[in-house]
């Protein structure tokens, strides 16, 4: 395993990160409201959102660019591969956070304070109410079963919504787990329990397993799944990167610099792991042989 870091410019706080359709990395700057591109040559390009202090949060890749949420402004943003930004207004005080693009390029997003899941196709936006009041839907991901799966941070549940808007919720075994980050593998959905200090797995039939983390108060935040089926996650509270290996064992790696505040992460096409460090840099880990043994 090999760690490396790329420092961003001053006052940049990387938060959510994706590998774009153009092979470049794109990430959000939650502090000042920018989308930033990191090219394969190591160059940075900054693009300011149209709405100041919009609370830009999570970003999701699309075939022609990327969509992102503006939590404070209750908007969805789109940035094309040339850096041109468009914004779409949502229901007032909906507070969008998580976002995903399905296999038909339909945009799905969570409305944290609106307690809804949103679906957007062009200018057509539909909202689906969630059964559990004030459940605080957070991250959302497109699953291998053709449905969308999302975490309910305050509801302590994992939700599933079909493309027709049918919602099913699954209660977590551990109370107060506060699920946040979520990612899909071929046979299951994985999620981070930021207060439960666990990584959870729910298969597509709804069976849940929880895995305790070795480090106390690690505060796992976001997850990503590699082509090898390795689940990677950030430990925001412990300054570590964790892996769930194929045999379901967990290993952790200290980030070799203090107080880096890891948040979002993504695997690129070569299965190198990139992660956003809110302290002002982008980290990279090369996992030799997928670290599958």
C-alpha cells in the first residue's frame, strides 16, 4: 500500500469526490461553494457555483458531467465537462444532500429536512414522501437490483425506493447508529454507522449484518466499492481509511499526517483509491493486488 497527497489551494476544503466520465477527478468545496476538477496531469480548475454560500455537498457522475446538491440553497446543480454550471430550484427548505444518477441518467436526491426522496428528469421534478417522520434521509445510491437505496440518519433505517416511487424501510438492529454514507456492491448495499461505530451490510433481500470497527469513536462517514469488491470507508473521527476485505474482515490504515479530516472517497478505473481531506488536500492510496488477501 502506498499513500500520497496533492495539496489544494488555500481555503479549499474538499468534501465529496467522484471519478468523472472524462477520467478526471471532480470534488466539491463545501466551505466556499465551488466544484473543482483535478486533471490526470495534476492541474486544478475551480468553478464557482451560481448561488453564493449554497452549501454545495455531494456530487455524482453523469455521462456528460456531474450533478451536485446545494443544501443551503435547496437547489440541484449540474456542471458539464467544460465547467459550465446550471442550477435547478427545488421545493423551498428541502435541503438536498445525497445524490445519485441511475442507469437511465435520471437524477435522484435526498431532501434532508423535507423528509422526501426527489427524482429529476430534465425540468420535471417529483417528490416522494417517506413513511418515517423526520428521518433525515442522507446519502443515496443506485443498487444492483435496479432500485435506489438511502440512509435515514435520524430514522436509524436503510430505505429502498423503486423507480416508480415505492418505498420500503429496514430498521437497523443497533439503536442510535445514525447511518450516513452508502455504497452498492454486486450483492449488497454497504453503509456507515457514524454513531454506532460500525459498517453495515444489507443484501438485496433486506437481511442486515453489522461489523464493529477496531478503533473506538472512528466516526465512519463515506464508502466506496472497488472492482475487486473491496469496501473502503473514511474514518473521520480517527483520521484513518478502512477496508472491508472479501472475507468480511476489517483493516484500518492511519493517514500519515495528523488532522486531515477524511470525508468522501472514490475508486478510479485502475482501482486506486482517492479521498477528500477537508483540511485541504486530496489523498490517494494504491492498493496492491486489490489488497484482497
